[in-house]
């Protein structure tokens, strides 16, 4: 009987503790928007229209995005769908990481400009020196 009372009391205390908990959606730390990209940063977004997770590059280049993650926890490499460049300089988004950057496509993003989606953008094709319009969505491997 004593064991039954202890078990019952433990379950009752657990129930009271659960009743006082508030569930919070995880999106506040994961979701990002254009306003989350600050001056001097290059911001890569997981989804079109500057939504989903964000990855920020400040003060230079990231020549291999393979070891980076969006704020949502998703890997950055080959998952970028929109870009904001809040630097005063042109940055280049490459299809391949260094040292292979100049073996594929490269997208130039003017200083203080953005692309809400990458489905139809003009890029440099290093293979033939031409500037085709391609679907560059989910193809970024380096930013410099």
C-alpha cells in the first residue's frame, strides 16, 4: 500500500509539473527574414524570399560552405535559395568550393543588392566564358 501511495503521489506531482509547462514552437530561433541581414554581411537563406534558415558571412569570404549550417540546422552547401549582399562590394557565389571555384558557374551579386530567388539568374560559366541564364537554386558552395 505504501508503494502505491508513493507512485500515485509521484504521478500527481508529474501531472502538476506538466500542466505548468508552456510549449513553444521552435520557429523563432530558426526562421529568418531580410531584416536579419545586417550592414556588412552577406546572407544566404535556405528558402526563397529571404525565409527559412539564415547563414551570415561577415568580413570576407567563405570559400567552402560545406562545413556550415543555416540557423535551422540544415547544411548551407547546395541549399541556398535567396541571397542578400549588404556589403559595398560585389560578391561572387560559386557552384564549387575552392580550389575548384573557377571550374563551374559563378553568380555575381552587386553590393547592396539581393536575389529573392535563384531560379533564373545570369551567371558566368567558367567552362566556356559565356553568361547563360540558369537555375542556380541550391547550387552555392562558396561565397567570396
